[in-house]
């Protein structure tokens, strides 16, 4: 585990106006880290602008301050530096990445193992459970204030990226940071309720249909579930309603690799992959289809194809990997 | 939050042979606390006998040392004291409760809010997330060793009784204890995998059928799911396979109270109830049917009845409570 580089603290201490960005389709860690760092910098008297390509969706709009994220690129010449948090790859900065990266110095803070370096100053620590854990340490290093709202955002970041402290990335440090944040007033049940008790009846009906599609292969070591356009239409749900569904096939004890194949739009098929242990590197599988990710969690997206074709090609590759 | 009473430490320090018991149908907190306290006392040179009415079931048989729990009552005259952990009520000690309670002094350590006092010396702290959190403090007070196995059992106790740190009982202290236990070598993903990734394909099929039964009442504030004998037979599953199913209706954001009605044996119907916030006290509802529990989690069991009748009577009561 690494500490915040002194260079990053010095740049931020010296800056008056800071631009904060994160990756597209931001999750709880991305938004929580961005919002918390914003508050910490403001507690030190900095002016902060939070940028995101799209408005925050309904899954994360409970995060305090998320309405302050602007979707219009501000005048970039006015900033003394920019920070991108939780962004594993410059492409994930979105359509405006080339313009964003012109802000100098551009600081990158990320915890992804497969991080692809970009920007001017980097702090990448794959030993961290979440970028939020790094922002917590940076806040302390800067001498900034972690008030209730920042603590709430950081706690959400940790819970979101560790599946509520269930993933292997959860360390003694993660839990110690979580303990400190709860000591600052965050209510764990409140955050967990927002992140996990956000089902609708329609979403439960969709889950039922998706579970009905479950198929097992390779001596019950491979589990595949599907979500078709028909299922979305029938239940009045959208692609985002399938969040965490991949955990169901993954939770079968015999399963080494789980796949969730979904028709995210007409003619677009997205695949989420999860593996357990060291048997299957799903980043490699996803890579073969033009996607990417981590060893145990990866995904890819294909256009102009159909779900049956993707399923067949994926199965061939997964079975070959398990047999090799 | 209270500290371990000096009296309990003194009794245990002075004892040579200690009997350790917990409640019937033990969960992760019950077994984890019992097993961990056993190891801590052994590290202090005590002889320990672990008693349980039934052998440990397949859900918790991963706990190190669980094979040492004896189901035959040992010669009770040989013990200097007994400790019951996590047991809210003397009846929950099981069929041998009268004989067990003759061991003097009988120490009671529990965290349940509705604890019904029994035994000679009590430490009841409803401010604790789990009895395991209390055993951790007791271990430190005794100067006992918390080795890897004890830490593993205590971590399981915490995760099990907080739903992986999601429930409102989770405090800064809970997370600090968890952090310390992980520092002793416990791997969070390993414990979470054992507790939560223990699905079988049959169990997922059962979940699908149970989700199909979902009904909503009272402006989507009441959610009811059912598990019938037919569903168990069709999927080759048993009552224990429904663990955590109640969380699905509970997770619907509009829901204030969720019920899971199941035919646990022929002519026996068990009902699990969960509520959110302060609107419905499900312990009161369960009490009206001869059951009990906490404000937000309770249950009851009825014999010689059928699932439809229970459903109708329960709904009447829940609707009346929400309207009052």
C-alpha cells in the first residue's frame, strides 16, 4: 500500500482552482471519490469544478452534492490543475478527454490493477479496495476536513467497490477507514439501503425472468444468464436495472466463471464476466472480444450481433479455458 | 456500549472447566461466538466443552472447530461455570435447558434487545452489532489469545449478524473490531464466500419460484413472498435453502414491511417478517401469532394450519398496522 505522493499534495496545496473529473458511466467509487475530494479541497479554500459527461443517474443521485456536477465543459484555461479519480484509462474520461488532458498538471488517482497510464502526475495503487480509500488518505495528508458529507461520499465509495466489504480487495485498512468514517456520523444502514435496497417490483420481476434463463455448462463450473429485449419490455425495465444480477450465477458454489449476456440496446449485446479464484482470467476472455477488466471481473460489448451468437462464441472460449 | 463486567472475567479466570452453550438453530453469530470463546479460554489453559443440541448444519460447517461441538450432554457436575452466548431467552437453550442452567455460576452474554434475563451473571448489550463483538472485548479483557481461528470465527459472527456491515447495528466499533480481525489474517472474501456464495443451482431455481409468488399490498408498502411444499419438492430443496430470501421483498424501495411465508414441514407454516424504519414493529406482529424478535426482524411458526390461512390473517394485521 502506498501513501499519497508528496508531489500531488504540493500541487493541490498550491492550486486555487481545481477541475475534478472521473470516468464515464460513473459508479459509487467514482462519484463518491470525486464529490469527497471536492469537499476536502473546498475546506482548504480552493475553488472546485466537478465535471461529468452525463448527469448523475438515479442509482447514485442520493450522494450529497451530486447536483453540482456540471455536464458542460467549463473554460479550461482558468484551472491550476485537474484531477481524474478512479479512471483506469484515458478513453474512460469520455468524449472531452483530449481537451480535459490539456489542463496542466493533470493528476491521476486510481486503484485499478490494469491501469493504463495517462496524465502528468500519477498515484495508482492496486492494493487499495477503492479510490475512495486513497482520497481518504490524501485528505488527511492535505490537512483537509472530512466532514459528514465527504465521509458519506467516501463510505459509499468503499461499500460500492467492495460489495459491502465482501470482495478480496477488502483489507484491514479498508475497514479501519470505514470505521473512522462511521465515527464521523455516517450510518452504514443508510448507505447500504441506498446502494442495495433500491429494487422496484418490476426489477424483481426482471430478476425472476433472468434467473429462469440460467444455464450451467462444464460440470456446473460455467453459469450463464441472459437478459433479452423481450424481458426488459415485458417488465418495463431498462439495462441499468440489471445491476448486480451477475452475482447470482457467480454465487453458485461450483461455479468458476459466470457470464451475464444482455441486449443492452437493439443490436448491442453487453457481456459481464466474473470468475472466482485463479482458474479463469476473465480479463483475457473479455480482451479476445475487444473488452477488458480485471482477472475476476471484466466485460465487453458487441454491435450488430445477436445474443445467441455471442452466447455460443463465449461458451466455446470459456470451455476451452477451463479445459486448458 | 458497555465493557465486559469484571465479575465475568473473574469467574472465567478462576475456572478450570467451562461449559459453552448457545441457542438452538444456531446462526453464524451464535456458533462463531461459541467457538471463538472456546479457543480464547483454551489459550488461557482452561478445559472447554462446547455443547449444541444438533450437529452444525452445512451452512456453518466451514467454521474451524465446529466438529468439536458435542450433542450429548456431558457430566455437568465437572464444570466450574457455564457460558451461554447469543441466547435471548432460556427456552432457546433447547430441550436440556433445565439441566444446563444447574451449572453454577451460569453466565449469559448476549446482544439481543428483547433479551429475557436468565442465569446468574449477565452481560447484555443491545448496543452491540453481534455477540461476537462482545466476545472480542471479553477476550482482550481476559488477556486471552485471538489467534487466526478465533479471529475467523469472530469475523464470521460479525458479518453474519450485520449482513456484511449493512444493518443499522453496524457501528464504528464493529468496523474497528473487523479491521483488527482482518489484521490477524482473516480474508473477508473467504468468509463472505462461505456465508453468501453458497447457492446451488436448485436453490437459484427455488429463488425464481419464490420471486414468482411476490405480491404487493397497501400501496406497495407490504410485500409478501411464499415458499410452498410443492416448490421445495419441484426443486429438490429444503427449508434451510431459503436463507436470506426475505431480503428480496424487503429490498423494494417502497416496502415498509416484508413477509416470507413458508411451509417448513407438513402442516407447519413459518413466517419471517422484516420492516424498515419506525413504521411497523414486526416483533409486535409476530407476538400476536405467538412468535417474537426485534422491531425490524421477527418471526413466528404455526402448526396445523395452511399457508393461505396464515397469509390472509397476517395481511389483515399488517394492513391494520400500516393504517393506524
